[in-house]
């Protein structure tokens, strides 16, 4: 089976390519630069690489030619400096092009990796696939627009599955490094809303197992939407305390009232624009740290046997060891 992976040089994509190769799949990747320029990727000589961009139909056409399965991971991620049109061009328009060309090429199964962030503020927990969506930020809004487009294509017979993972963590995830550096050096982490909201991150290995199950159960999952989340949920307060303990530190966690945190974030953003710098605190981070991220995975468990195995303490410890080995913390 031939699988095309977009976003193959990212945290999730690079690990997914490894997993596919280990299982004997033929893999092709759509990447923005010649693969020789990615010196730290071990599998660079084991895949078919197509240099290109999601905004370029010709390179997409070449990438999907001969592919049985497409796993679409590439996206414009949330970034303070990204422009609104960047999100639309990549996350929505780029996905449309990829779907159109996949359909014309006769792709048998299209996996769209969205995000649980499209739910926005959770009105009920744990949230499942039926929870209403109200995304608040450009990344989530454009991912949801792409979801809606794919959902319409599914109604017309396009063989796609939409996946909404919760926050992904583990070795290779560089987004967690700044948090751990704070816990390591400052020993102080104000908790928005007292850290009472629930957090249910998904370890990278469990996500990969879930994606492989979806690829291998095409007849069951085609045309459906699934939420994937971790084995355990925990309050943000407990998450910070656990991370600090595994770092060998103690951390003070005073309460940071949500309203004050939002005001501080808005002020930070105004000053950042005036000074052309990265804000320390943003409204997105306030909502991420102050809102519930607690999900039901019953549908995925029922349909294709998704059962995450890695507990939070084990997963965080593995990640910390990986960061320390590479002197990132």
C-alpha cells in the first residue's frame, strides 16, 4: 500500500513516516524543500519525496499520483506572527486542492488530521463527536472550515475520515520545552482559574497507533469523524505539579484569576504589536490553560479498538528524558 503523508517533517508527521516504513508501507511525502536539506531525518532515503507546497496544484497532483491513502497533517499552525490569509491559504484552500486532486487520482482513503481545538470552549465534558463547534482563533477556524468542506465531499462519496486529536505530547514535541524551562528555572507557575480545568493530552505513540488502526479499518471508519485523546485526564494544577516533580523541582502555583489573565493577555498583545515582539501571554494561551480539554473516546474504542496505553506520568517522564538527552532543558 502506498501512503502519502503531508507535513512529514513535523513532530507528528516524521514519527508517522517512521511507523509506516516499519510496517512495510511504501511512503511518499510532500515537502517544501528538497529532502537533502532535512539532515536530521533518518528516513530521507527510504521515501519518495515530492518538493512542493499545498498552494501549488501541480506539485499536489504529482504527490497524490499512485497513492492509495493520504494522511493530511500539514497546516499553518498557530503563530503570533502569522497573517490571517496564511491560515486560509494553507489550512482551507490547500486542503481543498489536496482533496480535489486526491479524488481525481482515485485515492482510496483520505485521513484529515484536524484538532479538538475546533470545539472551542467546551460546554459539556467529556466532549464527544456530537459536541457543537465554536472555534475562536484563526488556526482552529480554518481547520474547521476544511472539516466542513470534507464533510460535504463525504456526502458525495469521497472516502475520508476526519480525526480530532487532543493536545499531542512526547519525545520530539518542542512546544513543551518553554514550559519545562520555566518550571526548571523559575519554580513559579501562576495557574489560570486556579488550574481547576481538565487536561487530557495524547502521547505521540498512542496517536500513531490510532492512526494505523484507522488506516487498517478503512471500511469501518470511512465517512466518519473521531475524537482521539489520552489514557488519563488531570487538572492543569496536577499536570504542572506532576511535571515539576518529574523535573526534580517544587513549583509554586498561585491562582491567576481568568478575567485578570485575559486582560493581561490583551495588554500583552497590544504592547507586542507596538514593539514588534512576541507576547509573553496571549488570549489563546489563556483559553488553552484556563479551559477544559476533556474528551470521550468511546466511539473510537467501539469502532476500531482505540485504547491509549501510555499514562501521563510515564509519558511526561519519557519526554523529559528525551529533552535532557538533547540538552534542550
